[in-house]
C-alpha cells in the first residue's frame, strides 16, 4: 500500500532530520511523495518536512515550491 510505504519514508526522513542529515532527509521525503498515497495529511507532512530540510540547506526556492507558493 502506498500510504504504508510513504509513512516508512517519512519516518526514515525524520531520523535523518533528527541528526541534521538534511540531504538524506530530502531524499527520503521525496521517495515518500513519489508513492502518491491518497492521504492528504501525510502528503502535506512530507512536503512540509522536505521544505524545512531544504530551508536549512539554504535551498530557499525549493522550500518555497514545496509550500505551494
């Protein structure tokens, strides 16, 4: 199921984020987004988390894009 896989990628990304490994976190969150799960809340969290990781790396345009602006 897509939502199960997306959740696993979110948790993996969160572990990377916790250790300030933002590039790896972005990769994990992106894989979660690629699962195209039907849970809008989970998708929002994945985009928000990826935006935050991009922000901390100074990737401001990518962060803004993930926020839907």
